[in-house]
């Protein structure tokens, strides 16, 4: 569950001050110069007015300094200790005498760590967590009273409890897990210890009545989740607890639910050796106090990786992330209990490992069902965070028969939607950040979530407060961290300046090639470049973005030329010119339009070929020409279907249409600029072609679904119209759309499988990713209508290319 302080909210501004822009330009220069791991003298590029600022702050607060601080986090996981759990450990009696504590060091820690206001708990606690402070303070007071020490500290704690007791019934306060049962149980224990708590009788009666009603409900429920809930809050159950049932949840490390307080309660009643060894191991590690959950390292490191990936800065930590994932995969294969005993940890591990090419089976997630102790503990604790992680994991379907993921996707999405629509998420006062995360996950599924759009959204809604709450509040810098946000903002804005410069280059290229003179052609440079920047956003991928964008513009021009701009003679002439390649433009072009289009193709393909030579150490120009020829011939075939009024079968149409959809010239040449050297065997191999075909088929079907009505009126071939036509009149438009969407989904799942599958793959992963990223572009563009005519996209384009991020309190 996520919490944030009011002062931690970040207001996003849509403007950038000149001084900040200048600083970003300097940071950009440093970033580019440091790309080869050798930095130049940063002062050499700074304007005079900024040198003093940089001298004072650059080393400590600059880009590289932030990266180094984050890198150190991979070495050690930080986790706050818990006064609440430490108090319960302190209450465990010695096996040799019930009048002495088993862990006196915990008692000493309580005496030395009381806050100035008389409470115990995390420092600077959120104002909506008074219930947590009450619970922690009462537990500490009980421990001191139990052993007859710290009278002064007890009195101060009692005064704090009395002053804040009304908050125990405040529905606006966030309740720790089990508070409505545990807190009244501790009050009853106080009476047994003759501890006088000057509490308002009406508030006390209300609290006890609520406890009795809740107990009546959960004790009468025999479901797995309710049993686990009752075991988890054992310290508050007292005479109602079934300790034989509780011990069924004991883990290999001796703990109950990895919870020191639950384990301590069990040890107090049963003197179990496993419980004792677990608590001893915690004190050996943390000193004289314990955290509220342990072990925590796998989850924390996965959250660190997830944070960096979601903010778009993971490329700065490739070695460190690979080490975390290799270790996590080893634990996965060993069936490590730390992973598989927790919904959020196992779901996140599955998702991140599968996304990074590790062979993990979805069958391991089958244990997390709608009614399972590992998912939700009870009526007052519906773990939206765990449900969200499970939903994200369920999107990683790569096989058509992964029914485990299909089912979990269905019910977890329903659960999340219900949490948003009814009062539960607000009645529990869950933080606004978890609400936003759920809304975004449901609205933008993984396959339709463009990387850079998601990065910006995650930055703008990032919660830097790392406070989370179980039975008590805890913090870890691995969960949320201001350095993550700082690095992400500077990285995003510095990359954005590169995009603006590249877009200016492309604008000059259009004019130089006279493409702006073609009246029939749509001018879609911003959209074409946006799709490149939103998927290949790092500075070193500049050549890849330019190739993608130029070919994107040219495919739009050629599509319009074949669609409305050129006669059949001109279309044939253009194809003949590309086939011959080295021609006399003035003599061989039949019109000025053909001359402009061919000249632009010739110069651009030649330029890309020369640049690709430096990356590939071989000439790939002929391959790029072939890619374009395949497109031109497929477009001609479609044009001739229309002119001859012939009707292809659906199979004939799709065999041609996935090529004529024109993704080949955009994606395939770009692969040469991603780093790996691609041999003829790879680019001519079956895996390469399947990736291309599934990506393009998916896009073609999306396009045909959205353009069905318009193309039907124009008499053009379309997958939907052909499906209905060849269905002998029994297939309705609604049925055809449903079937085409199903077919597109199958292509998408197969594409995702090819991308994520490492075994037997010959296409480098970074290259396979590009096919998937283009698929994401298609889903984004066709979310509402034909993407090239969507006004909503304009705002998205601006946010990625032109509008920098400024956090007013950052």
C-alpha cells in the first residue's frame, strides 16, 4: 500500500525557464561526451553565468553523481526497523523464566528510541498514519510494562495514546493491517497488566464493538484467505487464536509470513525452535531491533530494477541489473520461498524475468487465485498493490494456451476495476499514487504502452515517499527514491533537446528533397519522428531514429502516391526506376512527381546505406533497395485490384497486405543501426521474416478494422470486407470485427513469444525488440481511430519532443 506526504506531491509545469534550459544543454553536452565512458572538462562548454553554479553543484548533484549513488544501492538493501515488531519480540519470555525477557536487547532498544512526543514509530510519519503511531506506541508501552521497566517512557507513551485515541475510530485515517482487531486486543492486554489507559469510554466502546463485529465476520468465514488473515494477526487474536492452525503457515526460515511480530506471538505461546531461530537471525543482522518483514532483499532489488525501467533510466545500469536478474533467476529455479510465498514478489519476478528473456513458466503463478491466502488477507486488507503486480504479470502471455495468465488477467483486472469504482480503495484511504498506477495499468496495457510516453507518465506521477504499510509502517529507499526521480527528469529533458535538433535536421531534409512540393502527400513528419523517439529514446540511437523517421515519411509519400497522387503509368515508371537504380533522372522519369519521389528515395536509401556500412562493416544498400521494391510491388498489386475490380481471397489479400502496410522500409533498415552486426543468414532467415510478418499483419488488421467503412465506400480491398464477402453473407460486420481482432491478438502474442524467446533465436534481442516496439506504436496510433487523423496524438507528440519536465519542488 502506498502512502505519500502532502508536501511530497509534485506539481508538473509545462514550461521551462531559460536558465534551466541552458543547464540542460550543458548536461546534454556532458552526456554525449561521456557516452564513450571518457568525460571531457565540463567547464569548457558552460556559459559564464552558469560556471559558478556548476562548480558548486555538478560533482555532488550532477548526472554522474546521481548515477553513482544509485549504483551503490545494488550492493545493499536498506530497510527501516519497526518499533511495533521489536516490541512484540521484546515481550517474548525466556524459556527458563516467564519473569524475564528472552530478548532484553530489544527492551533496551525501546527505552532508547522513543520520540520526543512520547510515541514510537517511524520519524516524520504521515499525518494519516496516526493509527500506526497508536499501535506502535501501545505495543512498546506493553513491552515495558510487561517487564516492569521504563516507567517514565511508559507514562509519556500513555499520554500520547490518550491524546490521539480519537483517531482510532477516524475513518479518514489509514488503518494498518488488522488494526481493528489487534489494537483492541492490546488494550485488553493492558488491563491484564494493570496498565491504566485514560481512554474516552465512548471511543473505547466503539472500538471494541467494531472489533467484535469484525471477529464475528472473519471467524465465521472458512475461506483460505480468512484463515491466513487470522494467522497473520495472531498477536491481536489472544484467546480466540487456534495456534495449531497458525503453525501450518510456518515457513522454511522458521517465521510465520516473514513477520517478526506474528512469529514472536507464536514463540510466546509455543516456544517453537524454528520461530526462535528466525528471530535470533534477525537480531544478528539488524542489531537490537527488527523490521516489520524479512526477508526483503529479493523484492527490494526487483523494485529497484522496476523503478529504473519504468522511469526510462535502466540503460545506465545494465551490468547491475543483469546481476540482479541472474541472481533472481537462480532463486526462481531453486523455488526460493522468499519469491513464491508472496504475490507481489513472485509476480514481479515472473514479469521482469520473462521480459528479459529468462525461461520462466507461468504455471508457478497458478497458486495465486481469487481466493488464496497469498493474495488477500481479509475484508480490511485487499492488497491492490499485489493485485496490480499480478495483473502486470498476466500480460506476459507468449503461448496461446497459457490459461493461467488469461484467467488471472481477467479476474485481477476485474478486482482492480472494482477497487476503483466502488468505495473500497477510497474508504481504505489508499494513496492517490496507487490509484493512478491502477488507472494507468488498466488504460494502457503493456502491448499498447509506448516506452517514452510511459516514462513521462511515471515521472510525473512518481511518489518519492518510500513509506509503505503492513501491520505497521516501514520504509526502504529501494521502493521509492528521490535520486531515481532526479536522474529520470534530467535524462528525459536532455534527450528531448536531442530530439528537437534531429527534428530540425529532418525538416531540412524534407525541403532539400522537395517533398513539401508534392501536393498529394500528407505531411506527417512529427508523427513519424515521434514514433521513433518514443521507442528508441537514448542519445546513442540517433542514426536509428533518423532512418526510421525518414523512411516513415517516404512510405507515407509513396502510399499517397499510389493511392491518389499517381497514374498507373507513373506507378510503373517509379518501380522500373528503383529496379534499375542507376538512371538518368532527367531522361527516365516520366513526370516531375516521379522525379521528386524517386530522387528522394535514391538519395535517402544511398545515405542510409553509407551510414549502415560503418555499423555493419558490409554494404547493405542492395537489401534496403529490395525492401523498398517489395513494398512498391505490393502497393501496385493493390492498386491493380482496384483498377481491374478484381476480388482477392482473404489469404491472397493478407499475403500481399502485410507487405503493403509499409512497415518494412521503416523497421528493417533501422535494425542496422542498433549495434549488432546482422549477417545475410540472419536477415534472410525464417525468424527475421516471422517477426516482420507478425508485426505487419497485426498492423494491417488494425488499419483495416478502423478504415473499413471508408475503404468500403471507396471500393478498396479490406480484410473485413473480404471476410464478410467470402462468408456467403452469414458473417456480420460485428462478427468480422471480432474475428479480425482475435486474429490480430494471435499475431501479437506470437510476436511477443518470438521477441522474448531466447532459446534457438538468431536475431539479437535488441533487434527483436524493435519489432515489438513498432507493434506498440500501432496499438497507440489505432487506440481510437486511424492514428494519422487523431487530434489527441498531437498532445502526446508535444509531450515527448517539445515539452520538458519541470518539478516545482524538485
